[in-house]
C-alpha cells in the first residue's frame, strides 16, 4: 500500500508550536479536495465518508478538515481510483520522471504561494503557515488542473 502523506509526519518534529495540527494537512487537503471534486476518489472512500465528501464538494469543509476528520490525517492509494493513483504517484510524490520534467505538487505549492506572498510584500514563515482557505485552494486548483493536462499528454492519454 502506498501512503502518500500523513499529517503526523508534518506536525511532529519541528512543526511550529503556535499552529494547529490541521495546518500539517493543508497541502494534502488541497490535493485530495481536487481529487474528490474531480471524482478520482475510490468507492470505498465515498462509502465510508459520503457525507464528508459531499460537504467537501459543496465547500462546507476544507480539504484539510476532510483529511484530519475523515481520513485521520492519512492519504493513501485506498482513497483514489486507478487514474487518481496514477496521477498522484507521478505528481504528488516527489522525484518522479514526471516531476523531474514538469514539477511536483509540493514544488508547485511552495512556488505559487511564495510568489503570491512576494507580490504582496509578505513572506510565509514556513510551508505550514499557508492558510487553509478556498481562495488558496482555487489558486492551487488551477495549477493541479494544468499539471493534470500535462500529465495526460505525458502519458499519451488524450
């Protein structure tokens, strides 16, 4: 089984003490939000967490809320269908052939939010200080949409 991410990997260690543990799942939440919204979630995920999935799609909860509350902080291959897993294994996971050629999710996440912060004469103290908002999700969604199109071309799926 491939475990893509676990919030506990982030909030243990040198995680900023002033932040809520949920901040360790903000980035993962944005990716899984995109997956659920695009119906790349597994049947098991929908069966086990239908109400939460529907709340996520209606934007009543954020992706980080979903990861922490529904998935106990963990994101794995069990959460996605075959296409979603194929994309996650190439894009969400660092240091893949795809990410070497294009980019990885983490690199895109850091670069876009650092760029936005810089435009506003601001600097994020850490990766974990990026706010868990739908405004930020909408920015990241555009990047993921773009990478997904590149990935489909890369895999000759068009």
